[in-house]
C-alpha cells in the first residue's frame, strides 16, 4: 500500500487592478498558487457595483512582481491563465 502526499497550498495575497479608476488602483486579494506564478483567486468581490476587478473569483491568473506606485514590490495579476 502506498501513501499519497497531499500538498495543501497556503493562501497568498496578490493584487488585481481595479477598472474604471482615474489612477492605477491595486486591490489586495487572496489567492492560492496552483503552479509557479499561477494563482486561483479565492476572494469574492463583495460589491461589484462599487469595485470592478480586472480578474474575479475562481479565475486562474498569471502573476508577476511589479513595483507599485507606493514604491513597494508586489505580486500582481497580469493575465488569465489559459
């Protein structure tokens, strides 16, 4: 009998762009890494009429580190993973 190894991925914070803003505004959300630099979004947008996220709940996105306007380096969603 063989044993299976179950790997539980931890939640991480990634940033998604808010649409229809006059400046670039980045929203911190929770996601789980499913492969290197690819994440599944697990945060739900509680008020989509107020905030329009570029990527939404359960979408799988590619991420990369970027310097944001507050001069911090963050992991941001850049594209849907196909």
